C-alpha cells in the first residue's frame, strides 16, 4: 500500500512539474496576431479582433474573433491533399451544414489560390431574425502539410467581409 501511495505521489509531482514547465515555455499570444504552431500559420489581426484560448469547433487548434460575430479558425489536416478544390468544397459543405444552417446557401467565390484553394458561401434565412451569414473555407499548404482555414461572419456585411478576407489572406 505504501508503494502505491508513493507512486501516486510521484505521478502527481511529475504532472504538476510538467504543467508548470509548459506554462513557462508556452508563448503568450501577441496582441494583434494569431499564431498557431500546430497548424504552422500566423496572421495579423485587424483592430478589434482577439485570440481565444479554445476554438469552438472540435479539431481546430486556434481561433480569433471580433465582438460583432466574426470568427477565424485554423487546423492542420492529415496527409497530403491530392485535389485541393474537391477537399475545399467538401469542407465548405460540412461546415456550412454545421455552422450556417441557411435556408438558401450559395457559392459566392470558388477559386485556386497561390498555395491551395478557397470557397466562400453566403447563407440566407427565411425568418426575419437571422441576417445573411458568410463562410469562407481555405485550404493551404504550410511547411509541406495541409492546413484548413475557416472564416465566419454572422451577420455578413461588406466591410466586415473585407476584414475577414484580409485576416485569411494574411495567414503565413
């Protein structure tokens, strides 16, 4: 019994030391910047945007948002992507169903980028409460591996769409 107690105490000490060490080693988020070492991306954030510690969607490893309903998330993807256009379309379809749930969803942009592909959707709602929403899904390759970027606006406005697209295109 004493051996088990000693092992438990040793395990607790190791766990506490690990957590403490990780807190000292972990980088503090830089104001005005989204940095995601797991996805291998960084982005400059416009005024009024800030990072959050926990992304609201499982699988994403970083998130930035503004107070008006704007959201940008990043996540690393598994393995090489053979068809970036197809993978982007599939991701846009999935996240449209999960996040937009619009009565009418239309593709407003679908094009190849320098290092991947991007697709933007606009959702409209029949009810009078929900205003149109905007979702942009971009697949890029960073450090030899694919990264999925997701931008969401609810409600959508042209100036805010430009700010969101600026954040997504600033990802390096």
